[in-house]
C-alpha cells in the first residue's frame, strides 16, 4: 500500500510539474509573439509630467480594421485596456494604460525584444519603478535565434506579407512563372535613438536563406530595408516555422492558401493543371481580395 501511495503521489507531482512547465511555455510563446507584434506595429507613449498632473503611459499596437478580432482577443488575454477605432485610417488600436495592464505587458515582453524599440520598454519600466514602487529589471535584447521562439510570427503579423506570383505565357512572356514569396519591410533607423535595424533583419535573412536589400518609396522618398524569401529552401523553412509558431492575424488565412502553392512548388507540381487551378484559387482570395474571414485559429492563441 505504501508503494502504491508513493507511486500515486509521484505521478501527481509529475503531472503538476508538466502542467506548470506547459503554462510557462505558453507564457513565453505569448510574450515572444506579443514582442514581435509590438516591435512591428506598436509604440509606448509616455507623457512628460507637467506640475502635479500625471497621465499613465499607453502601450499601443495598431491593427488594420480587418484584424479587429485579433485586437479583441489580445485585449481579453491582457484583461486591461480598450480598443480605439480610427475609421479614416481603416485601423483600430489596442491601448493598455491601467497600471495592472502595463505590469502584465512588461512581465510578458521584458527580455523578448530584439530591435531598437527596446528603449521604449525600458522607459516604461523606469516609469513603473519610479511611480509605483516596483523593482523591475530592464532585461537586454534577446539574442536567441529567431527560429527558437514565436517572436518572428508576431513580427510577420505586423510587417510581413505572403504573396503568390503567376506570370502566364501570354502577353509576350516566354515562360510560365509561378512563385511564392514571404516579404518583410522595415525602417532603416529608429527615429528616436537613430539605431539601425540591420542586425535583427540580417538574422531573419540568415534564417530564411535570403538577402537584405533596400527600397526607396517613390511617393515619400523614404528608404526601407526589405527582404524576400522565395527559394525552395526558404519555402520549406517558412512552412516548418509557421506550422510550429502560427500566425494569428488574417495573414494566417493568407499563409494557409500560400502554403498549398508552396508545397506544389517544392514537389514540382505547380505547373500541372491541378497546380495551376490551386494557384489561381489562392491568388483570388489572398490579401486585399479576401472577403471571408474565419477566426477559429484564434482559439489556439497561447
């Protein structure tokens, strides 16, 4: 009986340890994902104190209106803040300003950031330490490889895009061309610190097996870093990564259509009749052409 009781207690302890480890893992995945999302499309606003009047900082992430469902889901996870709508910009903003929410954000993303935006988080930590008697350490940039966390998923949800190119043999083209591309574009310098984004973008290029280039926008004359991954080697890397660390914006839906075409290219089946039909179907409903949105994948948010 004593042996049975011992084994029973041991199993219970193992189960509890496994469950706690799972929870920590999910927190890490959520924190990494949220950090990538913030570093792509977020900012932290801290007003300089004038007299006795003091305003809480605001942690903000901007979403296109079609991604309102993701903004609301994250709001539910953080359990603090509100959604601000910007109809003229076709956008909505997740805003967290209560101290309890700011502390939760810091707990999630501190130690997960990989870009010059880390100074914004450190300023927030300084504000919390000064005004709310906290003693939060300002963790440095996360130097782990991008393939080992969900950070890149958040960053791509913010600043990436999936596309399928199809050049037909008509209109003077000599050869039919079909390709799948993952493209990421980001500023060159942080506007406040003047620090360069090349370090993290080169890490991404190294992982995705592609090159970092620059592009000048004609309308503004601003120059950006840009990378495009489209080789067969890149496609396999991308599929393996995003099936392990999924996207959660509407880009997840684009990715699933993109993935079908990518598999065809990897297997040299994209130019068959079935392959071309798959390509045309994918192109007809990706990105701006998408009209139906299924958000079941949000149930898997960490």
